[in-house]
C-alpha cells in the first residue's frame, strides 16, 4: 500500500491544470460526459425551437433559413456532440475497470481524443456566430456545393466533422487495443461483459466507417475550396457519389450510436433481475451480426434515387435480415427478466423502457426496409419517428439507464430515486407523445425538413401534441439536472458494490482510486463477483508491487489546439492551417520525447 | 406494500399507454381524410405499394402489441417480491433457436411480396403517355413531348386511367417528385433521368397535392405542385389550349401590362409563347391565367397574390430566384405598373 500511495503523490489531483493535463481514463470519461451532456441540452434547445415553429400551421418563430440551420445543427449536435461522446464517456470510464486494467492502452492518446473532440465541438457550434450548416445532417450534394450554399455553413460542417472524425478514430483504436491486450488474468473474450463486447464492435465499426466519410468530406472540401467537381453533374462529377460514401459511413454510424445502449442494458437488466444474462453468446454474436450486416445495407437510405430493381431487391433483403439478430437481442433481454426478482429502480425502469422503445424503432425500421413501402415513408415524418425511437427511445434511454446505474461508481454518490422516477415518467411519456404521432403524420404525407405547412392538411393537431411532448421531455431532463446537482452536493456514501452487481468495476471502491485496482483481479467466470461470492473467494491482499501510472501531459491539449487551427484554415485563411501544422508537429515531437515517469 | 403497489401501477400504465395511443391513431387513420394522406389510394403505383404495405403494417402492429404485452407481463410477473428467488438460468438453446426462427419467418413473409412488387413497379406498359418532370429551385416544370410539346409549371394535367411514364430530372439540386395518393416518391437527380409511371384512377375536379420531399434549400417547404386528373375529353381540351400561343390582352390595363412586361426584366427569365418573351429560366407564363395557383402551388392565383408576388417574391417564398420587381423592394416597377402586369398575366388563360 505504501508504494501505491507513493506513486499517487507524484500527481497533482485538483485544480484546472490537473484537468487540462489529465491522462486518467476516469477523469477523461467525466470530461466527455459533462461536455457531451451540455451539448445534449443545447441540441435539445434547438429541438424545442424546431418543435415550437411546427406547433401550428404557418408558424413564424423562425424563418426558413434559420429553420434549416436549426434542424441540421440539432442532428449534428445530438449525433456527434452528444450521443457518440456520451457513449465514449461510458467507454472511457468503464473499459479499463470492467476488464480489470489500470488505464487504457494509450492514456495520452485518450486525452488527445477528448481535446480534439472538444475543439471540434466548439468549432462546429461556433458556426452559429457566422452561418450554421443548413443542408441536413447528411448534407446532400449538390445543395452543399458552393453554387447553392455559398456561405460558410457547409465549410463548418466539413471541417467540424473532419476534426470530430479524427477524435473518434483515435478513441476507437485506443479502445480496441485496450480491450484486446489489457484484460485481467482469466478475462477471456467470452467472459467479457456485453458492454465491453459492444464497445469492441463499435471500435471496429468506427475504424472502418470513418474513412469513407473522410473521403467524401475531403472531396467536398476540394469542390468548395479548389474548384474540383466530384459531386457536380455535367462537369464529370455525380451527386449520387456523395450519397454512397456518406451512407457507407452513415448506416454503421447508426449502430455506433445504438450499440453502447445495448451494452448498457445488457449490464443493467441482469443485475436488477438478479440473474445472469440470458443467452450471453447469442447476444454477443447477434451484436457482431448486426455490425457485419450493417455494411451491406447503406443503399436502403437511397431507395428513391432511381437505383433499379436489382439493387432495390438486394438492399431490401439485407436490411430485413438485420431484424433477425435484433430480434434475438430483444428476446434475450426479455429472457433475462423471465424468472427474475426484478428491482424496479430508475436504472432498471430506463432499461426496460429501452427494450420497449427500441423495439418500436426496430419494427418501423423493418417496415421501410421494403422499397415500395419506403416510397411512401422516405423523407416523411414516419422516418423521423423511426430514427427518434431508435436514437432517443433507444440510445438516450439506454444512456440514462447507465447514468443511474454507474453514478455511484463514478461519483461515490447516489442519484435520488424519487426524482429519478419523476424524470423517468416525464421522459417515457414525453418520448412517446413526441415521436409516436410522427408515424401518423408521415402516413398523412408530412415531409420532413419543412419549416411551414398549410392548415388544410390535417397535420396541425398532432404537431401540437408533439410539441407538448417535446417540452415534457425537456422537463424530465431538467429534473435530471436538478437531481445531478443535488446528489453532487451530498456525502459520498456508496460502497464498492451497492447493487450487488457481477462485473469487475464493482470490485474496487466507489469512486475508484486513480490506479483503479489495488490488486489486479483474477477472473474465474463470466460473472466474476457473483462467482467469487458463491465460492467464498476473498479478494487478494495488496502485495506492495509498484504501480506505474503515466504522468499528466499538456501535449494532448496542445496538439488538439493545432488540429483545430488546421481546420479553421478553410474557414478563414489557409495560413492558419500552416500554423496548426507547426503546432501539431511540435506536439508530436514533444510527445515522443516526454519522459514517462 | 406501498412500494409494490406503486410498481404495479407503473407497469400497467407502461402497458396501457402505447396501446391507448395505438388505438387512437388507428381510429384516426381510418376516419381522417387528409389531402396528402398516403393511405388514400387513388393511383396505380400507390395501389401496388399498399399490397406489401398492408401486410407489413399488420405484421408490425401484431409484433408491436405482442412484444409490449410480453415486456409488461414480465415486468409485473417477476417484479421484486419478498421471498422471491431469481432463477439462475444462463440460457435455453431450444428457445433461442425458436426465437431466431420467428424473425426469419417474418422476414420471409415480408420479402416475397416486396420483391414481386419491386418487379411490378419496374414494368412500364408500352402505351404509356410520356411526361418530363423537371425540378427547379423551387418549382416544378412539366413537358408533354407526346402532346405537341406543351410546357407548363406546377400544375400537372393527366387523363384518368391512362398510364403516364415520367422522365424525372433536375436542373440544380436534388428534389423529389411525390404525389402521395397516386404514387411513391422518386428523386429528381441532377445529371440523371429517373423513371416512374402510374395512372390515376378517376377524374375529379379537385387536384391531388404533390410536394418536393428532398431538402432543396430555403423554400423546400414551399415547393409544391398539383395534379389535375381529367377525363380524356377534358384533357384533350386542356392540351389544345395549352399548345396554343398566348392570347392577346383585351382590357386596356392588361394591354398596358403586356407592354410593361415586354420591356422589363420579366422577359429575361419567362416565356409567353407568341411574344418576344422566350426565356426558360423561370416557369412558362403562356397560360398562367388558366392555373389555379401561383408560387409553386402555395398561393391562390388571384390579382392580390400576383401583385404581392411580383412586388417581392422572396416575401412569399424565401430565397426565391426571381428578383424583387416593386420599387420599394429594390426593383423598377411602380405599384400601378405591377397592377397592370398582374392584369395581363391573369388574362393569359
């Protein structure tokens, strides 16, 4: 123990500087979480403005241009600045703890991922001071070309997503290496917690999905900055190229958003049902199957582009097949609840709501897998309903389940259960009131991305209901924020394993020490803590071995500054890019020579 | 005890809420008559679509209800009870194979009618009438190569029961051509010619509503069009009129308007067949007076609206490519001149 304390004494543990230079995966997880949740609320404000505009026919809260910017930025904010980094927040905090490691494989790279994300997020959001992108989150060419969007908006989109892509790519490589190489003794692949499996799958999805997006972004950047014609019909280019490149990224991206939530509920449901996960191998392989099939379905976003009967048939069939592994997962979660002794606290309520809401999104997804049906669904509110059931009812509901579940581990404190249940019911009712009527509006022919509509179309009533629903959701989130700050003001009372969970992160104190585990745990089962409990195996005593922890470093934040400056070049003057390159090169130099003790 | 009661209330509410919503929605779908409802079948393509759609909708609803009931049942039946011990089950191969096969069966049942419908949608009858539909920011152009080369905008006329085969194109960004009650949508892609065909069931006086469905810029929401389904006789009459050159103005005001029109910026973009105005950037105005709407189907075609439009079209349609014409908006025409031009255009029946 003396050595442990000795090692820790090297590091400054408080103050702003310690946060700017931290390489501790738990602190980086916290930074990710707080940043992403702030952007989640900002994306929510944008959504409320959109919903207020649409509440009545001929709404006049915002004009057409601002409306396009709001729904575009709402999507970009929620996808790239909220849901993805919230997933990364859990991954940062949990991957080392759940596999019995002391940190990720590359701690400084981890810090770099966060700071690049932070810079990219601020850069993209700053577009509101100039002109925000207004071409929708999939930003179809040629509307995104200079001729039709001469302002800075699309340039912000291009460089913002490039910077965020760099961050995601580094994080994904880091997590994949960590999971494969840094597992505790006995933690075989088929003993990995499902959340870790999903994280590994997401990492590979990101590593493979970001390159096609980057290619598309670079081509668009060149079209806009240097006069190339990649997406301009009649000058040798083709707008359909953008769609293929974007959706080869965009569809796996959907799984990148939803798989963390699937991982979270796969941890929460067994713990509160007080029994092991039903059909662990099936859930793992179903996750892999979803990710694998996710590469062969991108053109189902393009059924109306005139792609002919054969590709329509192939992509429809591939898409429908994804329903099979998805169905397997849902049934396995329900199978886990069967025969249990279910404790319905807030975390479990969110997890069960996830099953229900995600299933609704899954069912509507299978509906427009049929190209003829999609001819009526495409670009209507039916699709908006579908994607929000998957991403809000699915991903975000799962994330809330995870927040309530791991909050004691992350902070040593509990979130209040009463406020938690108020949050839950406002959320559950709000989500359904907002998004269920969208199916119906889609059926009534309401196209998405319209800032105004006529009274005679019978769309008014349900639009008003949805707007009320959106404010109900906002009220729920507000309750959560109050709950968060109340809890943070209280004493740390959480013991190591307050829920009686089975996975390794609950073997260490709440919150865990900087070095995570005094002794690296030995894993004897898929549910290690339950196995040790049932076989009366006591945790090993500390041996006094030297624990090496990497020292803090300011090179990550320095390099991130360089990356953001590089990205600002196309927005202002290319000289900024040159300055950014110099900073990055200097950062790499210093990084490489930085002492590790 | 109180805790348990609360849990029971919560879970039954969770079960009831989606069911309640669903039944309201189903009832309204049947009852409601919305002009753009995809569930109203008035054309051949939409009829083809509702073959697999009906089946898939029923399967989706049944799956939805059963899954929700199962979730609610498990939540209630296995909720925390004093003395209850969770059964330590790790899995059940037979059960898992079964619930892998259930989705397989559902997928097969959905895929077969889907694939046959895709084939049917791709088969064009040989005697179809050809129409070229072109998307512009933010209006629709329609050309009739089989009917003497008629060119019109935003109001499509087709004869009842006759299959119309559309060549769908765009001159600028991607738009989509969509008349929900008649057919599914097809994108208007720059550099591509997309195809869609359908017939409308019956002639009726009120038009079917169409709208652009692909984000195309500021006025995406204001890019609409109307489809008039005529009897063959009415359609022939409409073609005969639409083919002809513009009528000469009659009233003194309209005559003055024609004169102003011919010396203003108007002729830089618009065509009025039989006059000096032959430009093709904006919609053809040869028979504007015969159209029921202006501004891509968003406004009734009357004097007041036309004047407003000519004065500054961007007030009505944000981003409009037509420059403001009224002097107070930065153009060259006085209010009186605009009145005259509007009178002229309304006489172009």
